[in-house]
C-alpha cells in the first residue's frame, strides 16, 4: 500500500509539473503574440522563475526604445536613459538628444546658444572651444558677391578660425570705420567658440572672461 501511495503521489506531482510548464509556455506565447509592455510585465509577475523572464525584459526595453524613437524628443530619450541606465542603447540615446539640442542651438545661431550648447555637450563635434589670449590678423574674405576684410583669430598663438569684420568689431577683436579699414586688437582673456562652415572653422562667438 505504501508503495502504491508513493507511486500515485509521484504521478500527481508529475502531472502538476507538466501542467504548470504547459501554462507557462501558453502564457509566454500569449505575451509574445500581444507584444505589449503590460503583457510582458504580467508574465514576469506570474512566472518570475521562468527561463523567459530575461527575454521578456529585453522585449520591454525594445518597446520602450521604439516608443522613445517615435516621440523623438529630449524628454523621451532622457526618460529611457533613466529607466535603463545600464542599457547598451544609452550612448545612442545621448547622441540623439545632442542632435536635437544642436538643431535648436544652430537655428538660433547666437553666441549665447552656441556657448550654452557646448557647456552641455563639451565633447561635441559640432563646435570647438578655445580659451586664453585672443589675437587676430587682418585677412580678405569673399562670400558670394560680398567681399571685405575679416580676421584670422588665434588663441594662445594657435589659429582657431576666421570671422567677418562686423563680428570682429562686435566681439572686440577689431575696430575701425566699416570692414574696409579694420585695426585688430587683443583680448588677454576670452573664450572663443567656432563652428565648421564649408571647409573653414568660423568663429561664432567670443566672450571676454
């Protein structure tokens, strides 16, 4: 009798195990067919020991990434990086955030916007930042049908970019009556920011320290 009872118990245990396994696989198929965050979240909650849990978490991250990309906003990518701080997509999210911010800064096209952008993204490839003793040399600039005098700007004796005569006067590195008669000046301490336009790096902002 004891042997018979043991066998019955084993059979019942096996049946329950098989039934549980069947249910897990059925629920997993249902979650995949639904392919939504709530469906995967519910699966993880009901089957925390399942071998499919990691796959479900990956699926949730993929859906969140797709959602962030569809919105394509600073807020959506920022939210993604906060939720998935260890994600391999973190660098791509930061890159997309930078490009969105760059679009805004470059559209404004002011020294303040460029300096603010560089402060937020110091490793950016869109701009170059230099700081120190600013000097300039007079050069002849041609832009389309316009021609006039401008300046070749150097920081700590290293050339960093060029700037038109009117901007050179506005930022304090030259003076004179019109761009046809410029006299260069020196700024002992200043920050210079440049942007590549065509083949040249052009000064887009100078701030005295």
